[in-house]
């Protein structure tokens, strides 16, 4: 993060931090909303239904794909997730963001921070939480502002009333204390100590070390998928494939021939079998995503644990396939 950027802790999750930024900053100019998974769709709903902005362009794509980033107008504000946790699709780089942009880039980086190389000078607002790659508590958001974002806050006043918890300015000036260790609300000291411990661990590895751990996990998963024809990545293009929230689709012909509701049951059955064996928890696809599986591969995960999981996944799929064959 550049030295002239400000970092503050806000009493909200990463998603709450994004909402805080949108409510405080949007409306000064038109905004492009990027959506390719459920959280991006949620930001669109907030802007259109809650803030009721008039000049909104929605640039979207389906799960497993990335919108055409060349369509983004950098004279407008843009809101996007760097890594789509519910689709397993990440932004490959920041080349599409102009250095001389007039608008602000508002980026939800909650499952990208500490695992992906973020082009900080191209990002004006970045949010994440203590959870995900650091493995900590998710109820405290981190809000990072560039000098351009601070200038917007101090020169622009939204037309709508701001909830107290969303206010970043007072009397037209940035509430600087938020970015100097003061808090809007008192956080849990246990969560703070947990975050400090996580940061000590992260510091011992270094940022490159954290990113390497996530990348190594993805490589192990890719090698396993290459050996198993029944499963594939939701993000088919390697360059946009997340190395933290890795999402899968079941591609076996006997499965894809089933009605959609039966496919969903099959994927959920795999997850429930593994949970019953106390092997893996919460690895089913996100509720709004296509039927499938999802594995967290962030830096807190050991590659050896993933390798121990793979045979169990194969076993669970075999059980589901056999049950489906008997039912047919």
C-alpha cells in the first residue's frame, strides 16, 4: 500500500465497508458497476434500489466468466470485486484501469488481499476484512483510501442522509482519527488480538510468501482436476481463475444429463457426505451460484491438507454416481 494511502478499521464486514464507501462517495458522477457473481450483483441492487442513482451502467457476465473490462469508462466511477468468492473468478490485472482516470475505482478485495498482487496506484478505495487470507474474524472491515478518494470525500456531499456509522467526514473534512487508530465503535479486543497474531504470522512469511502459498494450493488443485474427468473449474480460463476461492462444476455426462434440481441435489450430497465423515465443511457452491463445489485455498491452508482431501472427493463422487445409477 502506498505511503499516502489511509487505512482505517470500520465496524462492519468487508461488504459493509464497501457499502460505507458507496454511500459516501458515489453520485458525484456516473458509475459503472461490474458484476459476475453474487456480491457484485448485490452492489448493483444497492446502487439502483437504495441509493437510486440515475446514471448507472451495469457491465456483467455469468458465473465463471469475467465481463468485458474494455467497456469500462474510466471517466466514471467503477465498483467491482477483485476476486469473486462465489464464482472463483478474479480480475487478472489492473491494466484496464487508466492512470489518468477521472473517476474513482472502488474495489472489494476481501478474498484477494494478501493472496493476489493488487495494483495499489490504480485503486482508490480498497476494502477487505480480517478473515479470508488472514483467517481471522469477519465482522471488522478494513477501508483504505487513496488521496483521490479523500479529495472526493471532502469536496462532495451526497444528496441522501448518511447513517451515523457510514459517516467519514465532519464539517466537510475527513474524520482523520479513523485512520490513526481511533474506532467508530469499540471492536472486540479478542478479535484485535487475533488479528495481531495473524499479522505476525503473515509478516513472518512476507507478502510474496502468502501469495506463493495460495498459488501453490491452486497448482495442486489444478493437477488433481487434470486427472479427474468428472470435475472441472467454474472459471475455465486459467488467467481469471481464483487462487483463493476455487469453484468447481461437475462435468461428468451422467450428471450433466440430469435435470437441474437433481444436479443440485447431487452436489449437495457430496458436501454432506464429506461433512458426515468430518473431512470437509461448507464446501458446497454458494447458494446463488450454479450447482457445484467450492474449496478455500488461501494462505492459511496447507497444500498437504488439500492433497489429503482429494481422495475423499473422489470417494464422495463415486457414492453419488452409484446412487444416481441405482435410482435410474
